[in-house]
C-alpha cells in the first residue's frame, strides 16, 4: 500500500527530470522514483500524470505515491546476553561482537534489541521503529558495555547525555605497531568515504571527531591502548587509528594485516567497550560498569604477547 504525499517544486529543481527531482525531494533513489513514475504514481496539479523524463516546473504541486517503508524486524541470537546492570529504567549489556545494536537492512545477524526481547526485557517505545530504546551504538565486530533504555524517561535523558558528552566511554584497542607518541589526541573530522558508503574516512568536510589514547602495554608488533572518546562518530576509533597508521588488529576493512588476523584466528576488529559511566537518568546516581574481554580477544592478546607477530 502506498501513501500519497504532496510536495512543492522549489525554484532550484525547475527543469530537472521528474525522476531525478523527485529523488532529491523525497530521499528515495532515482531508480525507485522512475518506477513510481512508470506506474503512474507521480502527478502535478497543472499537468496530471507525469512521465519520468518530463521536466519539473517551479511552484508546481506534485502528488507522489510513496511506497510503504520496509519494516525491519529485530533478530534474536537465541542466547542470553550478559547483563552488567539492570533496573526499571535501563539495562546495560555486555554486547557480543556478533551482534548489531539494532536491526538494519544490510545486516542479517542477531541484534541487541531482538535478543533482549527474546529474554523478556521490555524496552521503551521511543525512538525510530527499528531502534527503539537505543541511545548509543557499538559496531558489529565491537564487543562490550552498551546501555539501552527501558523507560521513556531514560531514553530522553540518556540521549541528551550522550549528545552533551556527559557519558564516559572507555575502550581498549589492540593496534598494529607502536603509536608515536605512546599517548596523545587525534583530532580529525570524519565523514563518509567517497568510495564506499558504508565506510568512513578522515575528511576535511567531515564532522568533528576527537579521540584520546594512552598505551597500556607494548609488545612485538602491537600495542594495547586505552581509548577515551570525546565525540561519538561512526567507526571513530577504527578510522582514527588507521589514519595514524595503526589500525586495530583484525580490522581488515581499515587496513589491518590479513596475515596477522589469520594467525590470530581473529574474525573482527580487536576493539572492546571496556567501561561505561554516567549519571542514572532518574536518580542521578553514578553508574559505572566494566566488561571483561571475551575469550577470542583474550586469546589473541596472549598470542601477540607470545610473539606470534614474529
């Protein structure tokens, strides 16, 4: 079933092809807009049904039969997520690297929302349909502390707390080589990579991103870092460490050595959300949790300590 919505053609789109202009107005792909036009789903008050190749006129009102958005269904892993803290407002889980934070069209594996539902944990209904209760995210491939809102109050307060940078997020990352200096700050804007939409990169026109790091342990071929995020951009630690020539071990998307990944039998980036701290959204009480390294990260760290890099 489609929904008819009306759009005013702005001056800037005058003369554009119908399929191209409608794509810009609706955010849909040009291919989808062309299909809508071919099915007679785009009309104007002045000219009736429009073909995809016709030209738009400024000031016209377009009536567009928008397709019903595809609903995204959460997926459970069928396992129980380790819970680090829970009360009536929040639940903090130790997210496995195999899970996404929430369902998406380009990921078919398990997610935190679906698995919590399977465990009988009720979340707030606030937020977009596919990520209700989600106030921050961890990448697939990254494990560790993740808080999810169970109440409407918690959702609103925690979303603002993350936005205002009032939440302490501490990660441990095993990176290739030895950063110089051994402790420092990376202040480099991050945006979408031009080559692949799902990949991020340091870009002058990106959003501000600030990462602080310090060395916990140096070993042959690699360094265990403690990382504090001042901002929370997509893939921030992975992008910043790759940008200074020290990608996370196992992170082949951002330039990690595939030979080392194979030796360590590591299928994902060595990146773990080790500590999370914030003021409780209802009581203001200081909440702080830590998540232990999962077995695969512990094993690969021990192997690197034993000199597998050599």
